[in-house]
C-alpha cells in the first residue's frame, strides 16, 4: 500500500511501528530537510549535518517499535537530533582534547600514531565497561550513548527510576575510579561523557 504525503504523523507512526518503509519515507521527506537545517545551525558543517540526519532516521527505524501511536513523532525526531548534536559536539571536543594532548602534530606519521593511541584509549574504556554487570553497562550506554532520560530507560527496561539513577551513578564512579591512574584517560572520559 502506497502511503499519501498528506497522512497525519499519528497514522504514519502507527504504520512505521508495523514496519512500513513507505511511512518511513514519508517521514523522511517531511522532516529530513528541517532536521538538516536545524543541525547545520549548530554544527556549521554540511557534511556533519547530513551525517546527523542519517543517524537520526536510522535511530527512528531501529527504535520504531518503541514509538507511541499517540505520541508526537516530530518531537521524537527533534529530541534524537538534539542528542545526536550533543554527541557530535562531545566527540569533537574529545578529538580536540586528544589532539592537544598529542601536541597538535600534523605530519602524516604522527597523525597515524595519534589515531592508534586514541583508538587504544577508547579500547581501554570499552574493556572497563565490559567489566561492569550487564544491566549496569546497558543502562549506562542507554544514558550516555543513546541520550535517553532516566525515565525513558526505566520505562523501557521495566525498572524504577531510582534503580536507573543508581546504576548510572555506580557506572560513572567505577569508570572515574579506574581511570584516575591515567589522568589523560580521565580527562578524555569526562570530555566524552559529560
């Protein structure tokens, strides 16, 4: 069934939840340019704004089963966009902090070395996160990587908000404590997650 461009967001959301690619296309046509314009206003980069739009709609498709039929898909898209903008800015700040740590070298050999060291640091953080209990790690990633609120995580996982807050606090404390031994990693961790 081909979906009309005039269909309401509420009906599009219902069809999207059922896996309709046509509903997805209509939503993309309706909001893609607007989100691009919104993102460009913050990122000041055409390439990053385009990447962000793709990221927002990929998340919409991946999380379509969580959408509420009566909810506002436009608000959801902009919320994901705002969280993605924060992630882009956080990542930029992290890369800038790392470049400053590495001394701002610009020749290709040094750049390759910096990238190897950076990737190693991120692997260390991933290894530390793997040491956490599975639920704590999942809650932490939902909070810090996906940008979900404590209420949203609690609802998704069927937990109390207090449990979610407690798990995020414990995960953050664990990582900060383990990273204290390496002050550079601690700085990068704080830049990445806060």
